[in-house]
C-alpha cells in the first residue's frame, strides 16, 4: 500500500514538470515575442495574489524571510536565469547543463537533510544526463560564457530550492495553497523590477496573448507549483528532482505534435533513458519486518512445500 501511494504521489508530482514543458509551446505561439521577464512576472505574481486573497493568511515570524528565500530560488531567480540562458545558448546546450540539477540535489540532501547517497542514485543521475543529451540531440555547440553561467546558476537555484523546501517543510497549520501563494508572490516581486527596467510593459495585448498569460498563471503557476510543493513534502528531495527531467520530454513531444519538429530514434532512446533514471531515483518500499518466531529458513520451507526435501530435513523426517 505504501509503495502504491508513493508511486501515485510521484505521478501527480510529475504533472508539474509536464505543465512546465508545455510553457515553451505557449510562449512561442501565444505570448508577446522577446518578453521572457514579463512572462515570469505575470506567471508568478497574479497567481500568488489570487491564492493570498483566497486563503487570507500571511507568513509569520521566520516565514517572512523563508518565503522570500524559497520564492526567489524556486520561482523568481530560477526563471530569470533560465530565460537568460535560453537567449544566449542553444536549447540543447541549456538542457544539458540543467541536467546536472539532480546531482546537486544528491549532494545537498546528503549534507543538509542526511539522506544517504546510494550507488543507484549516482547511476540514475548519469543516466538522466545521458538521456537529456540524446533527447536534445546536440549538434554544433555554440557556447556563450554568460549563458553557461546562467544555466548552471538556474540549476543550482532549483536544487537549493528543492532541498530547503524539503528541509524547512511547511509551518504548522498552513495549507498548501497558502504556502504556494507566499512563494509565487515572492518570486514575482523578485522578477518585477527586472521586467520594468529591462523590458517594460507591452503597449497592447492580443486575445491570444491574454489566453497565454492566463494559462501561465493558472496551470503554469498556481496548479503546477502547488503539485510540486506537495510532492516535495511527501517524497525524498532526490526523487522529486529527477521528476523535473520530464519537462524536456514534454517540450520535445509537443514540438513534434504541434510545431512539426522531428523526433528521431536517438531522441526516443533519450526519452527511455530519462524514464528509467526517474524510476531508479524513486524510493523503494521497505522490506516487511520478520516475525520474531520466524526463522531465516522458514520462507524457503514454505516455498518448498511440506513434502519437499528441505521441509522433510527440517522436520526430522
């Protein structure tokens, strides 16, 4: 039962990176061009304010600065850095760099939370990185130093955000929607000055622009981050971090279905490798405890049957 519950929780949590993978299609098809910071701000701030209006609960004590830290790491700074990397690097290179995020979580979870580093986790991390490399099908790599640093910083932001969210948990008596709203508001406030200074506000918005922003606010922020933070609270930090690798899978599949992008055999192998890596990183169900009156050989005897040589030798017949 417990393993089935964890699998269901992982599946629900995986919906968050799946939604995030769809934002590339929404951004290119429905949003104003060349306004990544505006997309980040509109994605986070309105959704956070809506949740705050519904829950009517503000942080107290240390959770004022903790919400600011988590909102900056998980949403504000992460998205700004990600868009900087996306504009300065080919998408394939940025995805490759971002694939190091689970390995950072592996180390941070061991240092801050006390999670054990197991060989299967290292194998999963390497397999996930290889899978992303195959999925994005690297061609000629045009490397930009600022882009590389931004991508690494974005991966570090997500890794530290996941780990601290797991370590701090949620304050007593605070629901998931309030917790999500605090971080969305913090993330939106962090990106708002960059939006106003570097991009400004658009003069007009089309109907498709409004639909795109509504999608980012509702599904792309409120729903997805609520599912994400719920998963962090229920699953090991490393298991959640690997679920984020589903985002490039969804982005690739949607590009194939709606943008007439190609999908090669090599990319399909990459998808399979990522799925295997995610499954390897999920927690294993604990073995049932042995009964005090049960000898180590009792299972063998039960399997062998009462008339088998093993059972006869143990009964003295």
